[in-house]
């Protein structure tokens, strides 16, 4: 069985299109992966995916469920106002509305947004320098990050325009003193980008804990790394292979396949 078809024992509801059901399965994989890798923050944080169509609807997790309880069927479909567009047993997390709806509403090129604040990522967001781009993964993020100053918990619509201005045309938004939001054209590419950000944060945090002077990479080398990674992400198939491989690993480890 191809993992993209693995639906956690659920069947497609009659009223759900094939395309939306496939998206729901992919998004469920993404939630389960974030849990599997230990990147969750209990029932908080969010991963959203835009549903095809002119309505600007997107799928997001039900508030109160753990990430390993997310299923294709219980993902919520909401509008840009954060309100449910279909009946559901759960409510959406209001903290997800300001961030996710802002990006989905303004950037037609971004169909998936993942927000996390793992310990290494949150540690880096507290540093004035942010990501330093002196390791293999950090170099791949050179010139690809926007920074947004902390204004408190992201609950309020009035912050949306300022977050969008901080993101600009980039695909990574560092929420200073908080966490990160990564945004890409699909779930697979967004997950690969998050993995790269997480690895950069882990290595930078470990390097900061060690004595000795860091070797500084030149901007030319950093830009070369960032450009090459950008080409890989744009290459059809690379992110999909990466995503499928780690989904297989997770499902086999959990004896689901």
C-alpha cells in the first residue's frame, strides 16, 4: 500500500471529493509526523492546508485533540474568518486564525502553513541574531527568513497585516521570542522546510553550548546553499519522496502497515 493512500482505517465520505480526501490524508500524515518526531506542543499549534477552489477554505486541526488523534475525517474546514464552514464536533483554535488565515488570504502561492515552537526553534527565536547560517542546514535558510517582533499570543486580527509585512515574499516567518511558521505550496514541501529549520535550530543550539569560535561561512557560500535547496524544493518529486519515506518509517514504527 502506498502511504499516500493510507487513511487510518477511514473511508471517504460520499460528500467529500477525491482531491479533498487525498489532502485530508496528507495533512493527517503531517500532524502524525510532527507528533512522531516530538515537535508537538500538547494540543496547541497548527498545521493548515488550503482546499482547492475559489472559497479560500482551509483544513486545520480540531482544538482539544492531540496530534496523534487527528484523522482525515475530523479535520475542520474553516474560512478565512476562522469560522467552520461544515458542521463539526470540535472548534478551531482561535490562535490559529490570525496567523493562518492571514497567510492563506494573502499568498496564493502558499497552500500549507505549519506553526511550531519546539525547544531549539524557540531558543533561536530569542536571540537577536536569529538563525546564523553557519552550518549545513542554517546555510540553506540564508535570505529565506522574515522576522516578526513578538506582540503576545497571536489572537488578534489587527496583527495580521504586520505579520504579512514581516513575511514579505519569503516562506519562513520567525515569530521572535515565540516560534516559527513555514509556508509552502503543498504539505510535502512545507514539511521538508520545517525539517530543515528544525535541524538548523538544533545544530545552532548545540554549537552555542560548546566552547570555541565558530567558522563563519561567506554570504556567497550561504547563498549557493540556499539556491540549491530552493531548486530541490521546486523540483517535482524531491519533497514527495522525502515525505513518503518518513511517513513509511512512522507507520511501520507504529505497526500501522
